[in-house]
């Protein structure tokens, strides 16, 4: 009796099913199978929704606790996320057979990773570290010396890694080793370049980290909910689960939330004050004109029953609309990029039984850390550029100028500046008299 193989497909050593004669870009038409709804009629999606909801609650709770703890703890969280992202991406193109022939090769990847971490965070936090140890003369001299030779130290570590790589080149493994070398550097550029903006936002004021991150979370949840209950029209082939209904509904919800949340978050000094050292205490400062309400007279065409003739709105709420627009329209393309990336590198199972897999399974119902951070990275870069371009020039105050002097000038430069200012004031008084 012959075995019927007409409906079976050959399995690969990894347990995945390959359809060689079919396009690898094919996407199942789940909408037709579910009566027009992409998600709501799939029973498995309800189970996935509850798993995703529980994970989201735990993530939000942990995130809120870390935000409460302050700048250093938030920065530590970003570092941990970076390590998990790097691990997931390093493993993406890893081949166990080749790695067994190259002992210590994985360690070289992490050498480059931590060298990049030292370089990026050293440049961002060096002056704040100096400000933290100013009271201790021994530590101050030690830290000042490390800061002075920071670039030399980082370059020496990188060159050591470069020589390490050259000395470990092995015949018949050149192609794999050089591809991993290039892949490692691409990871460093994509992860650290964007994450450095995140840390810069944190020390400009937790608001500039928390507010954009919250908008991405709101957009993601709203897109899932609107898509789950109303999704009928596929949005983009790269992400079969995305729908126009979810995209539009999430955009409206995100923009409205941005306008309201900016007012609420802007009332807390510990969120809006920049941190000029690496201490952990709470901050109190002059928030500047950006977070102070301005009065706007309402037009005469409003209904008579509306008694108020003017309203008070902080300028930050108008800027929040721009951030909300970006979070709802542009930032999702970070997720689309990740979907295309996964498809390009065959991170998928049989397209006739499931959708694309994730970068990892660190978060139940969400996939890996990288799956949650794709849009966050895009948003963090925009938030930093927007803040430096449109917020900083318009939000100067005497206290902020003094903070910049303390953070960016050495003690000798500060003393020279104050001496020069004193001379200018005396000359001005003499001219007036």
C-alpha cells in the first residue's frame, strides 16, 4: 500500500515547510476566510488578544514604576532594551554550524557592542558625570581625565576588536565572517544611533521621552482595537494584519490623546525639568514659557450658551499635535519596515498556516523586544530633532541658560565667563551714569 503524499510537503531540517514553486512574497487572503473581517471572526485571535492584553498591563505597570524612579533608571531600562535588541538581531543571521568552527566569534560581536555603548553614552553623559562628582576632588580628577581621553579609549578598544577580527579569519569561512562583521556594524548603527536620541531626550526632561513613547503605545493599542472590531480593508501587503480602519481610527485617537496628554504631563516639574547631573533626586525648576498657559480669545461666532470668552492653552499642546501626527502617520512605517525586514530574511513559517513570526518571544503576545521598539526608535529620533529645532530656541529662560553653562563649560571657562559678564555690566552702568 502506497503512502498518499499528495497533500503533504517535504519538511526541512528546521521543521519549516518550503514551497519552492510559489512566490515567497505571497500573503494569504485572511479577509475572505473571515467573512470580510481580518481579525474579529478568528477564534485564535481572541486568545491572542487576552495574552497580549495581560502582557501590555504588566509592561505598562513596570514602565510606570521605572518612570517614577527617575532619569538614571529610565536610562538603565533603555540600556537593557538595547542589549535584548542586539541579542535578537545578532541571532537573526547566526549559523550554529559555522559558529562552532569559530570559538569566541560571538564574544567579538559583544566587544563591538559595548565599545559603541561606551562611546555613545560617554559623549552624552560625560559632563553630567563630572557635575555629579564635583564635590569629591579625587573622583573629580579621575573622571575629568577619563572624559578628556574618552575618544582615545573608545578608539583603542575598537582597533583592538578590529585586529581581533583580522587575526581570527579562517579559511573557507571568510564570507560568513565578513558578513557577520558587516551585520554587527549595521546593528550598532541602527540601534545606537537611534537609542542615543532616546537617552538625550530623557535628560532634556522626562517629558520628551515619556510623551512620544506614550503616543506610540496609544497608537499601537488603538490600531489593534479598531482593526480587531472594524478591520475590513487591508492596509499594506507587508503587514497582513494592518487595516485602513485600524490605521485611521488610531490616528484620530492618537492626535486627540496628544493634545490632552501634553497638558496633563506638562503640569509636573519632575517630568519637564532637564537633569544636569546623574543624581536620582526629584527636580523642581522654572518650566519656561512652553509649559505656561497662554490665553486665547474665542471668536464671537461661538454659541451664547458657552459662557467662557477665552481659554488658556500651554504652547506645548500645539507642538503636541505635530508629535501626534508623526506618531500616527509616519512612525507606523517603522513597523512596516520591520515586517519587510523579516520577510526579506525569511523569518516566517508556512504562509498558508500562519503569519510572519517575530524577532523573538521575549514578550508573550507581542514577540521580541525589537518588535515593540521598531516604531519607538523612529519616534525618538523625530522627538529629539523636533525639540532641538522648534522647542529649545523658543523656550530659553535665565535658569536654562545657567544650566547649559554649568553642563557644557569647565570650571575655568565658567569663571572666565562670569568675569567677562561682570566687566560688561560695569561698563553698562558707567555708560548709563
